[in-house]
């Protein structure tokens, strides 16, 4: 069961990467393979911006929720911190531009309220003008921000409030990888 959940999480992250490639980014140039690359973006600034998007989302939700690498449901996997992935690995080539990907569990969702919180998050993002890249009733719900970040909310289908939020940054040069700031294990809802 844990393997299925991990595969499901990784498929969501892959969908974010595909959405970034298909729907574009807010970048300045393309690499030799046509991938849009933001030459001013770094792993550190991408991570900070994703965390800001997540904090803004939390602030719009009812109190009592936060993001955590550890789920409320102990049958689900503890998540790894964010990481970078190649933007163009269609031919197995892992050199070139990369993107930051981050995934958290939304914890504190009341039992029986999964669908409500899922819809709230999708509607919060739509209300901010983020472009919905999945059908309106799809799960996961994915959006792209005006800056080219891809955000997704996913229901773990446990019926217990297990939702995850994931994000992928626009592509940036591989030499802009590296950060000394550890990713927070918990993001509290701003007051």
C-alpha cells in the first residue's frame, strides 16, 4: 500500500513537471531543446516563492490547518523535502535546466471535510487568477500561476482529510541549484 501511495505522489509531481513544460513559464529564454528557462531564478528563490504560495493558500483556509511533511494518517508516507528534477529528460538527458518540486500534506483537515477543503483550495487559486490546467472536477486540481509556478491539490482517497499540496517552479539553469536554507518540515497557517 505504501508503494502505491508513493507512486501516486510521484505521478502528481510528474504531472506538475509536464504542466510546466506544456503550459509555459514566465522565463526569459529557451535552452537548445526548447525548454523555457528563467535565467534569474535559483533553487533558493524558487523554494521561497513556493513556500509563499503555500502560506498564502493556508491563510485563506479556516484555522486549524497547516502543511507538514508528516501526514495525519500514519498509513501514508512521510514526505521527502523538496528536490530538483530535470526539465527535459525525454531522452534520458539529465543535464540542462531544472525545476524545484515541493510536496506537503495538509494536516488538520476535519474528518469528512476532504472534498470541501479540496474545493476551497481549488477555488482560492482560481480566485487569485491562477489558470486551471485540469478539468474543473478533476482530482488532482492543477493550476499555473502568472509567474509560471504549477500548483496541485490531491486527495489521497482515504476519506480522512488526507490532502496534499505540491508545486513545481519554472525551469532555471542547472548551475543555479543549491541552497543553504533547509526546507521547513511544517508551514503553519499565518495569523
